[in-house]
């Protein structure tokens, strides 16, 4: 059962029991410097928490989430006068990869949906000057079970021990996988679940300009690029309005 409470602290705004970070990119990087699991749930993904208990539990098990959903941010502002700075997965990766360019060895590990996606991502990272070990990636299988466990991936990570793991899988899957890794790895890397965001940069999905992302219009560019796939998905996010209305707000010192 989802919580109908919004709790506000100095660092987080907790919604549905999920801790959304206040403060933007620099605060996220500060937290990830010590390792941990960061998720980036979209509005359509958040509507799944009522129907997928395993997914909901994986969202609650993260260290923090960044507020990717423009719809959620607008609802908080309009109905509750709560200001939460939007930080999309795309904006996060743009800044993160800029930081990686400055590092000689950023120790990245990519979890990819297909080999084709990985090849495109590698070309993109090389083109902007991100230097990482080309052996540090894993093409994930299609996970059939509700509870996701991947011991082949776990074994490879234990052997290579990368500092940062970026999971580029779809919402509803990547969070469960990230939760599994967090619980089972013998060390504490930064696990970043930004899903398809890297595909906007590599050209595998619609190009979203910076101004479009800032104006909360990423959903529109995706719908235009593939209406059959994305229009029904984003129409489903309307449920989020009704899920958020009527929440009790509390401030915690």
C-alpha cells in the first residue's frame, strides 16, 4: 500500500516512501562519492507502484532518487506550494560525463539492453573524450521473473570492481536490478539507474535539446519520435495526479 504522506527534511522530499533529493546535481554527486544506489523514476514508472509490489519495494530500497518527472514537480508546486528542483536523467548524465572527461580513468561499468545500444554508447563516450575500459560492460538478458537476480553480472562486477555502475535498462527493471546489486555486492560502488537517458545522447532515441528538457518537454519529443510506443505510456502518467492529490504534508526538523 502506497503512503499518502509527503515528508520534507533538509535534504529530501519523501513521496510514497521514496526519498527525492533536494539540491540538484552537486548534492547527488556528493552522496554518490561514498557509493550507493541512485534511481531516476519517471512519471509513468511511478504509476506502477500500485500494481507491482516488487518494483515499489525496490524504489524504497534506494539511497535516493532524483526528481526526473516534470509532472511530479509541477503537482508539488501547484497543489502543495512545494518547490523541488527538477533534475532529469538526461541532465544528470550530461553533467556527469563532463566530469568523467576530466578524469583519466573514471572506472565506469555499463549495463546495456542490447549489444547495439552498447556499441552506440561506446561511440558517443569516445567522441566526447570519456576514457574507460571497453571490457567494462554487460549486455543484460531479458529478465522474465518479477524478482530480478543476475549472478553472471554479479560475478563480473566482483571481478572488475568498477567505481561506478550505470544501468541503462528500462524503468521497472533497472531499479530491481540495482537493488539486487546493492544487496549482494561485497563492496559499495555508485549505482546509477538512468535508464534510456544515455540513448538520447548516443542517438538511439529521440534527440532532446537542453531547452526542451528544461521546459519539461522531454516526453513530447519522445512521443513525436515514436507515438505508438510513447503516447500510451505518457497518457498513463495522468494517474500520478490522482495518486498525489490528498497527501498529508509534514516537515521534519
